[in-house]
C-alpha cells in the first residue's frame, strides 16, 4: 500500500470520527428536554498501529564537530557577500557606461 493511499484512508477515518461527533452534538441540541440528553463519548483520535514514525537518530552529532566542519564557511561568508556586491555594482556601472557610449555613437551618425 502506498503512503498516499494510507494517508487518504487515515484522513477519511478522521473525518468519519468528526462527523460522528457532529451527529451526536446535533442530536443533543435537537432534544427539547436537556435532562434527557444521553451522554455519549466523544470520538477521540486513535492513531492506527500501521502508522510508521521514523525513529529518532540514536546519537546526536557533536556540536563541536559541526562547527569545525562548517566554521570556515561561516567566516568567509561576509567577505564573499561583500565581493559579490562589488562585482554587481561595477558590472551595472560598466553596463550603464556601455549603454551611454552606444547611444552617443548611434546618435552621431
């Protein structure tokens, strides 16, 4: 059975439980004498046994190892971002200059 089919069936079961609860509430409100209202257990969500939950990892990775692995990237990130900003700025400036120069050359003809 595919995961999608399993999920759709689970959703249908939840909706059916909700509809049962609504029917009980409507029946309770429809009664004219509130003292004769039958007490009904409200449907509760009961997860089916077939729902597979991923097991948590047995051991969490050491934070120091993660910092050592990615620490150099974090230190270089601001410098690389600054360099990227300068490259974009000078590229836009060069494009503007090229556009103005092209306009003057074509206008002079």
